[in-house]
């Protein structure tokens, strides 16, 4: 099992704190997949922007279709997330 140092949400500052606060407002918590990029807040911001654009913004695909695609791809790649 690999180990990657992460910033705890209670210790976050600046851009990272804003990102974590937004995650808590959106999801009620900071998921591990978000925390894994906590050492590089700029990369985290960009990854979250891509995710939110792909999964949450206006799209020709319904939310159910997008979620289903994500599940199928994750299962095919044996990804925990």
C-alpha cells in the first residue's frame, strides 16, 4: 500500500483552505481523493475544475449517464474511486 503525505483540512491555509471549505460546503466533507492533491493546491484546483465541468455543469448527458460512465470506467480499471 502506498502512502502520500496529505494536509489535514484543519491545517489548510490560503488557496487550499478555500478549496477544502468549498468541498465541505458541496459534499459535507473533504474526500480522500481531494486530499491526495493537497500538497499542490493549484493542481487540485485544476483537477476539481475539470471534474466539476465534466460531472456537474450543463451537458448533453444526464447526471445519471455521467455517473454510470464513471462507474463503468472505474470498474474496468479496478479503481477504488
